[in-house]
C-alpha cells in the first residue's frame, strides 16, 4: 500500500544543508495501523508529508497505492491526494468562519458536487463521529475533542483508503485524546483504512499494529 525506497530529504537553511531523512526504506501494508515515533527533528512529519504528497523527496521513490507519487507532476499529485488520502492535523486546519457541516462539505463542493449532495455526505460523516447535533456550530463553539472529530469527518469526506494523522491527540487532554484514538482505530478496523500516525504518546502508539522509530532521519527500529 505504502512503500518508501531509499528516500532522502534535505533542505538548505541559513546556507547549510539540513538532512531531514537520510535514506529511509519501509513498507506499510494495506489496512495496517502504524505509528511513527522519534525525538523532535527525527524526520517524522517529513516522512508523513512525503507519503501524503505534500512534499517531494530529494532522492528515492514514494509509492502509494501502486502509484509513484514522487514522480507525478503537481496537478496529478493534487488529484491523487484529494481522493486517496485523508489528513488529520494537530492544529485541525479548519476554516473558522464555516460551520461544522460547511467545513466537511467544502471539499466536495470544490470538487464539483452539488451543495445538497455534499451536505448529505457531510451529515452522515458528522453523525458517524458523534457530531450530528453540532453541525451548525462554528469551530470556536466546539470543545477540543469535538474540533478534532470534526477534522476527522472532513478527512474522510472522499472515503480515502489512507489516513495520515500528525499528532492527532497532541492538543487534547487524556480523556479526549483516548476518544479520538478510539475513533481512528475504529476507522482502521471497520473501513479497512490504512493509518499512519505520528505521535509522541507511547500509550497511543502501543495501541497500533506497528511502531516505526526514527532518529536523525534514519529508521532506527520497528516493533509490533
């Protein structure tokens, strides 16, 4: 499902080269729930961004669902990302002036769906994450846990086979964090969605199928 082949990523910062990934090769099977852990600067978020087509490797190939996305042009990557990959971010990335249902429906409207069809799909997703009664609330009117569940609903709007989560419980208390993790795990098990989650939380990582440890841009170890 996801395959990285000797992937390297470097940046120039202040006239110096910063190596984010230094030759990572790994495979993540269809339907697997994998956690990525490591200290700050180990390359965790870079790895997630490359899998999601938000960035391109300096060298090596990224293969997702049989497509070498690292060799696609920008338009092809954008289309692939829109329909194949759902993103959950630590800071939610919701539009503050739109209601819950509008935030979830917006990607479908931008994709050419009618507002009626988009809202019908959004309503079903909001119900699925327990937010049916909060559909007309703005993000600022929701709790942290509710905002993250709203972000999950939006990530699932195209029914993607892959879900990428960057510290999805990082801004939540332990109770809400556990509830969000339960929601993500249910999506993985019930929908067969492949999940890759960056986390610092060892308890959260322990509930996944596999933990990938990075250090200094290299694959340090794996555990199941």
